[in-house]
């Protein structure tokens, strides 16, 4: 808590050194400046795109995986073990691996897409304004969809099998069964995953910083990266702290909304 | 089951199984490929990496890369630092969260909801929000460039999660057992030490592991608070290779292998506890 309060204090200073001097007090000027900071609007936009893209893709792929792995077949245990590997891989190692896979000259991604006939020339994924954001999103999806799959798999095993049987007797198709029986039962798990994925994506810094440092042309400049750049590259500590304060406010709102939704559901459970 | 397998012989069922297997294989392939590629890249002769099309199998004669990794890079030092910070973070966060979780689980007091709200909130904050203020605090307390500073910062991030892991576990221990202890003249702390903790061993192990790997994984704090190269942890060391093109790619990947291996092994071993821990950390 103390660091947070201290951060709020710093945001009131017009400081270029990390420890503000008394003479640099600037009141709310930094917050006023935020309104006219083009980087901030961009960072918010990128953060939203990054988070929505990552969360939805991970949840969708994770759900598909869980549904497919639900039926037992030889090699299911191995499949589950492999699904543990991506989120057991440290973030920095993931960034190194994908950085090399995205390599514009010798990268595996270009090779695979060209072999499949999708591409005719190599693309510099991380340097292309068009592809950099999807590229970093994919890294995060790779890391967290398996977590979703494993968690959902556990939830699916708790669905009452006899419900499936009676639904099938009544002539329900797979889509109806999923929408009417499966989804309502695992809804709490899906909600928790939604929250966890959102938290993780909003916070993501390491992979983006290592692979693109927010570039090219700020296309991958999420809020977490923007704060770091202001403080430790541009040395505008006051501005950085003001953005951080904004970030804290957004988190407070998000947490409060979640709490309200939770408590509204509680009596029903 | 037997009904299903006899039905599988029918062509339509068979086609369905083929599609199913293909989709599962695609997803699993997507999950496994980057890690496989890390191994393949680590085990290539340097010049073999710069060819098109790329080599797709590891070269079994290139295990020597790990020897070169440890002799040309200070990675031994970095791994040691990571392990020290990891153990420190794990011990400190378990010690703090045992007390916090016990109080949340057993006592009813004003501000309990506010406390849980704050715990969830701290999880939502990006680490970069905390670095400027922490930097200032550490500078004043001379904790910059120390491993202790990293332990403290990492604990601040992970303690909320370990608190929830332990709290959800404590909630499942019946209070009657503890009341019996109190009747026999134990103090609250005695009860905690002699009865509750031994019963909670699995949760404590999970909390310790999560604390260790938070620190093992952590990058922003380590990047910002430690500039002295001999105190670098592995994540910062590995990341420093990108950008300077002086480090050969196969060395880079062998470093990633060494860094990743303990993490993946532990995740496989503790999968169940880690999942329930992380999920419990996300709710309430």
C-alpha cells in the first residue's frame, strides 16, 4: 500500500529525476497533460485490443480443446501433460523462443506458412505495423489457452453424465447439449477464467517489452509498457506516475465491478 | 464404452474420429511446437541455423552447446541468483501468508471484506505501476542492487495469491479440531503451529512452489532494481542477449532450455495444486 501512496505523491511532481525534489511540485499539471498526451490514448486502445484479442482467442481455443479431450482415447494423458508445458515456460524464455520463430530470415513461422502455400515472401512479423500486435497476442494465447483447456477439462468432468444421456434420448444435437447442459454447469469456471485471463493480459509486460519494446510505431505499446517507457526511457517520472494512477483507477473500477457481479450471484449458488 | 467402439466401425463415426484426432493434434502441436523448436535450435551447429529451409531435427552431436553455454556465459551465477531470490520469496511469502490466511479464515472482524478487495486489486495491477514508487523506497532504504530488495518486491506481488491458497485450505479444516487444542491449553499460535499447519502441508507446498516460480519468472523488478551484473537473475540475463547480436542463437536457446526445464518439471509435478491455487487466487 505504501508504494502506491508514494506513487500518487510522485505524480504531482514535475520531476526528471527518480526521486522528486521539493521545488518540482506541480500540482495536478501532470494529469492535465495526460489529456493531451497522444501516447496515452494509443496505449489505452492497444491495451484493450491486446486484452480482448488474447482473452477471447485463449478462451475459445481452450474450450475447443477441453471439449475434444473430454472423450477418452489413447494418448489423452500425454496430451494433458503437453498442455501444461506452455504455461510452465517462463515468460522470458517464451519471448526468446518466439522472437527466434518470428525471425524474418530463418524463422519457423515464415517457413511453415510458406510451406503451406499461405505466404510467398517472408514477413518481418515483429517489425510490421500490421502484424506486430497479432504476433504478440499469439504468444500470449499460446501461453494461456492450455491453462484454460486443463481447467475447463476438470470442470467438464463434473457435468452429470446422465443428463447427457437423457438429452440424447430426447433427440438433442451436440450444439443444443453444449448450450443447454454443458455451458450452464461450467459457467462459474468460465467466469473465473475470464477474470484471470483479463488480469494477466492487462498486466502483460515481459514478452512485449523483450520482443518489440512497444514498437513498431507504438503498435504494441500497451499501458504497462508505456508507463515503463515514460519513467525509464523518457525520464518523465511525474507523467509515468500519473498514468500509473490512471491504471490503478481502472483496476479499482474493474475489481469493483467483478465484486458486484460476484455478490449478486452468491445467493443463487 | 464397448457400444461406442463397435459403433466406431461405421464410416461416419470413423470420419468423425479422424477429424477429432486431427483437431486435437493441431492444438497439441501448437502448444508443443515452440518448446520443441527451442530444443531443435539449441542443438544445431551455429552455421546450420542460417539456412533455408531450416533444419527440423535436433543434431544429437551438439549436446556440447550446454558446455559452451556455461563456459562462455555467466549463467551459473544467474541461476544461483534466481534460486536464492526464489527461495527467499517463497519462504517470506509463505511465512506472511500463513498468518494472514489464518486470520482471514478464522476471525471475523471489521474490514475483512475491504482486505479481500485490496488483495484482489493488487493482483490486477501491472508490475510497472509499482516500479517507480518501489524504486524510490528501495533507494531510500538502500535495497537497490540487492537480492533482498527483489525478494521483498516479489513477495509483495505473490503474497496475495499465496494467502488465498492457504485461506481456502484452512477453511476446509474443521474448527472442532482446533477447539480441542484450545481446551487443552494451547495458545492460538500453538494451535496454528501444531495442528493447522501439519494438516495443511499440501497447500503450504503449493504456496511455496508458486512463490518460488513467481520470483524465477519475474522480470520487470529484476530489470529495474538490479544493475550490478553479478547480481542479475536468469530472466534479466537471458533477455539481455536479445538486441546484442553477439550471443549466438544456439547459445541463447540452450540458456532458455536450462531456464525452462526446472519450471516445466515442477509445473508437471504440482499441476493440480497450482491450478486450484491460481483459480482460488482469482476468486473472491
